[in-house]
C-alpha cells in the first residue's frame, strides 16, 4: 500500500529546513541546508529553491516510507515582498519533480504564527536575523515590518548587530554615543574595525554577519549603558510592530518565536515591559513550536481538507496542481 504524505519547508536566512510526514503523526526526521535561497531581480529564485529541495525531499520520503508526496507547504522568508516568481513557478515545479497536487506557499511569518499559536487569534513576533510581526483575528492577516535589513526589520538581529557596530565605530572615532566594550568585542570578532566596510559591504550574507554581533550586544548590556539602550530600543520597535497587528478586541494571545530571543533577559525583560505598556488586553503565552512545525501543521490540514486559516496571495497562497 502506497503511503501518501506531505512535505513541509522552512526557507530562511540560514538555508532550508525540510520534513516529510503524514497527517495525524508528528514528523520524525528532518534535513537542512546551509545555503540561503538566492534572490534576484525576480525576487526569490524558484529554480535555486527547487534544486536544493528535491534531493532532500526524496531522501526523506525514502527514509520515512512515504511513497507519494501529494501535499507541500513552503514557508519562505521574504515571500510577502519577493514571492512573485515562487507563486508563478514553484507549484508547477513541485508537481513535475515530486508529484505534488496541493501546494501552499506562505510567508515565513505565517508559518511562524501557526507554529507558535496554531489557529487562534493573536499576534506573533518572529525575530531572528530579521524581524516581522503578524497577527490575525482569523478573518484576515495583518503584518508589520519584515522589510529587510536595509529598510526595516527594526529590532531584529541584523538591526541590533548593526547598531552595536555603529556604537563601536563611534567609540573608535571618539564620537558621542560610542561604546568601548562594544569596540573591544568588534575587534575581537572581526579584527581591526577600519576593515569592517570591506568585510561587510560586498557580502551577500551581510544581514547574517550583522546579526552575528547581536549576542555581543546582549553580553555587554549588563555593564554597558549603550548596549542596554540598543536592546531597549529593539524592544520598543518590536512592541510597536506587535501592537500594529494584534487584534484590538477580545483576548488575543501574543507569542515570541525565533532564535533572537535566546539572548535571554537582556532583551526579554525590556520587551516584556514594552509589550505590557502597549498591549494590556493581550495575554503573553509561550510559543508552542517553530516555523517548520507551523508549515507541517498547515500541510497536514491542507492534506485533509481542514485548512481554515485566511488566504491572502502574499501571505498564504494555496494552489491545486495537475500531475501528468
């Protein structure tokens, strides 16, 4: 008997994470890459994504005994703004390469939301290299920020790291607002700070490099007021984004998800204070799981016809394909 299953994908700034599962059972195996999917003039590159994904999907299907992958959910960072090519080409590529008949393409914020809260009204702050807030009253989605490290992602890892490096360079120059401890950390991590522009500007993974300095800012926050001020400003930006998307009535829940919150109290304490001030009617709850688990939840519901989340082309786009 051929076992039908689903494919769930989380495409982020560090690469792909992929699971294969069957409805009613938690996926037990995963694969990942360390190469982020390229973006170009057409947005996220569907060819680069499918080229990385297909070998992982086939390997996982063989390992788990899934004979047919009839459903796929791909959650992708940047999908809301850069997803046109994915919407146009990825469903057909998944049908040709893997036999997929049902596809949902989602912003990574949506998969983060579903992983954290499931199908309940509220808001989720997803913070890693970038930062996006997403909320729903279950009739539609609202998002705030997620505009990338050049235009936004205010409070995210790259934002914190860039602010920390700016404070280091201010100390190097003797300008106001500088931080000697952050200058020492920058020199320890990157070498002479005069070389920073040459290290950063040409790199395609510049956001990840900036974000790699964020833990240094957190480590200095206990004894350096400049570092503590950067994290307070990050918390304020995060809370503003959460307030912009959270349902204004009822008893919505607010959850945090993403690797940035592993920095602990230096960020979480000011964030808790800022959220309480801006969202007194909302209840803070722990995130149930992560974006990959959220993609798997959506896939299981889509495979069984139980998907009730609101659809929106730039946030959660569902396609039924034809398999030759």
